[in-house]
C-alpha cells in the first residue's frame, strides 16, 4: 500500500487531496500547524471510505526540525514515503511591495518558497535511498509570470517555486535517482486562502471585480483535488505539470460567463 504525505493539509486543497488519496486506498499522513485542526481533519478523513491508514503529525514548514520529524514518523509508520506534496502556503496582504512589513515579506517567502525547498531537499534524500518516489510542489499566481498589485511577493515565491521544481526535476534526472518531481497547478480555489492573508492574520477585502473573476474561474477545492490526485496517481513522468485551469479552460469559462450562475460570495 502506497503512502502520501501532504504539508498544510488540515484544510483547503491539502485536506481535499488527502480525501481523494484515501478513496484510492493510500496511507495518508496529514500535517499542519495546529494539532486541534489536525484532529478534526483526521475525523473528517475517516468518514471517507478507504483501506489505508490515516495519521497526523504537527509540522510547521518554517522549522527544518519539524519537517525532519514528519519524515521520520511517516517512515516509522509506513516505511516508504511514495508521494510527498509541499502544499502549505500563506497569502500576502493586498498591498504594494513598499507597503508590506519586513515580517510579512519574510513569512510569505519562508512558508511558500523555503518551506517547499526544505521539504523537497529533505525528502529527496530519503526517496533516493528508496530508489523511488514522487515530489510535487504547488504553483500559484505568478508562476506563469502574471503580475498584479497586491500579489507581488506571493507571485515572486510561486514564480520561484516553478523554477525550483523544474531545477530539482532536472537534477533528479541527471543523477538518475529514480525520483520524479512535478508541479501542481490548481488555478483559483474558493478556500480561506483567498480571503485571509498571512495564515488568517489579516482579512483580504475582495473587490467586486475580483469576486466576478473568481466566480468565473474559481472552483471549490474538492473539484480541483479530484483532478490533481488522479493526475498524480497516473503520472509516471519526471517534470510533469498537472494543470487544472488551462488557458483553454479559462478562455471557455470567459466565453460562457453570461450563463455562469455561480456566486461563491453570496454569504459574505
Ligand atoms: N486558493 C487558491 O486560489 C490557490 C490558487 C493557487 C495556488 N494555491 C496554493 O495551494 C496551496 C493550498 O492553498 P489553500 O487554498 O488550500 O489554502 P488554505 O489556507 O486553505 O490552506 C493552507 C494550509 O497551510 C497551512 N500552513 C500555513 N502556514 C504553514 C506553516 N508554516 N507550516 C505548515 N502549514 C502551514 C495552513 O494552516 C492551512 O491549513 C498553497 O500552496 C497555495 O499557495 C491556492
């Protein structure tokens, strides 16, 4: 039975991906900042039918010691780590670069970029010993070089994640490690992430224009998770990109937007 470990998976995309992996009978290790939230997430996961086991471990990706512990306890429980997903992330406050505080910039870069770099580095060594495994990093706004006021530091980290993931895939191939590395591109998801910056520390007030775009292009994370996990489970290629909101799909959504009745924000 295969094992998947996902960072930042007590809610949102991480938890929804964990549910789909469970449905596919993998052992699932969820991890996040709060034990209380992880306990609740585990209960939710156990309502999904699956033959694997569910385990949780607190892990703050800002701390290398936490990531090492997550790897160790996962190996102790299940021996091999077959799939590792660096999913933990925080959004930035909707302000221009020069209006952000030093701590705010550091947090976004440390969680979104360095968290994934250290997660990849540490698990790669273990997967090399196993001679197999797959590492996935989550792209986001900026990965494709798009720019928007209020998303520049987040975009910087996601643009770098794209480069980093491709570079890691390249090194893995050069060294013939047997480990595959890939990117997950989830598009726009209606999660707490789009409404809160810095991990719930600051509210983001979405403009009506932004809400309109999100209603056209956005999806709930369970829909996206289903697509991404099916892609992960069938992918055998190194340097793959598993992309939910392709340019074609986005164009189609805009073309048919007059028929779109979705309103994700009616309760706000
Ligand atoms: N929501 C979107 O529209 C969107 C779009 C593209 C990419 N993404 C990316 O998808 C991933 C998941 O986002 P989501 O929408 O599910 O967000 P979310 O806020 O619902 O979930 C993120 C999780 O990461 C955890 N986290 C934050 N800091 C952490 C830390 N230091 N250590 C460990 N865990 C930490 C949070 O506690 C939370 O459970 C992120 O990498 C995000 O950048 C999101």
